[in-house]
């Protein structure tokens, strides 16, 4: 049962990686865009605004449940 859970976890991680770093679902840009700086608001984006880099966050989100499951199944 434990190996089955690891396969599901690995598949989830691979799907998350695939959807994050490929153009499977292209972004559709629509609406009104004004590039005049007097009317626009600055948007630094999550990478510039965050104190933790996204790679660290993704790694922890993946590693913490995996380690918890491994420790829980050993006891």
C-alpha cells in the first residue's frame, strides 16, 4: 500500500511540474490595457513580492507531506 501511495504522490508532483512549466493551458489575455504610467498601478508579481523563492515553497509543499507519510507508515 505504501508504494502505491508513493506512486500517486510522485504522479501528482510530476503533473504539478508539467502544468507549471509548460504551455499546456495557454494564457488568454483580454480586456482593456492602458500603458500610461499615470493610470496604471505597479504589480511586482509574486516572485518580487515574496520573501521566499517559489522553488523553496514548491519543495517544502512536496517534501513535508512525503516525509510525514514515510514517518507515519514506519510506526
